[in-house]
C-alpha cells in the first residue's frame, strides 16, 4: 500500500510525503491489541485505586469536619442543622 501527501500549488503538485506500507500478520495484530488492552486495563485499575483513596480521604475529612462543627455549633444553617448536613 502506498500513501502520499501532495500540496496543490497553483501551477503544479508538490509531493510532500510518500510512504510504503506492508500489511501486518494476524499474530502481530493480536499481540498489539492484547498489549494495548492490558495497558488500558492496568491504567483503569490504578485510577480506580486512586479514586478509592481520595474517596476515603474525603469521607474521613467530612466526618471530622462534621464532628468538629457539631461540637461548636448547633444553630440552623439555611434551614438545616449540622447533623443533617453531615448525613
């Protein structure tokens, strides 16, 4: 398969790039697809672990903030008490 890129000037065509390609074997294609799938799968696992860590940190922080706020104030805030904000 031949691929080329030309630029159309007013008076002539200028060849900018020309490449010759060969078809890959079925085995090579399967290896590449498997590699890329596994790479994305491992990246997804890392992102899910990071998200779980952030989620746990936020939950812990919110519960700590709610506990501190409950000790210092129990007045309504925009029609909601601190307890209802923490649930």
